[in-house]
C-alpha cells in the first residue's frame, strides 16, 4: 500500500504530533473542497484513514499502560495482604483493587 505509513515504531508524543498534523491537513483539504480548489479528492480518504491508524496506536499504548498499572497494583496488594493470586478469583481481585 503506497499511502500507508508505519506508526508502530513511533512514541506517544510523536503519535500525538502526527495526529495533530493529520487533523490540520484534513481541515485544509476540507477547506479546499468548499472553495473548489481541491486537486486530489482521494487524499481526504487517505488522511482520514491515517488519523484512524494513529488513534488505534494511541489506544494500544494507553491500554498497555493501564494493564501494567493494574498488574503492579495487584502485585503490591498481594504482597501486602499475603494472598496467593492464583487462588484468588477474578471477582475478588477486582473488588480488592477497587477498595484501594
């Protein structure tokens, strides 16, 4: 795919910057549509898809951070309470995390 960029190697701030850039570009393209100056109408679709891709990678990063934070909290809770996490049902794990 010629128009597809690879975002997997970028960090979160770089992805935020790309997202801002693509949104600005989409705004400019929409402005050109209204004024009748748009030379390449398919570019709008490419930019919209790139925005979606960047948002996907940002949500993956966010989910990874949340998962690691929950795991750390659970590990600290298990150490404090002297509980075996393998024997603890998921419902009780969630309950203990919410009580903190």
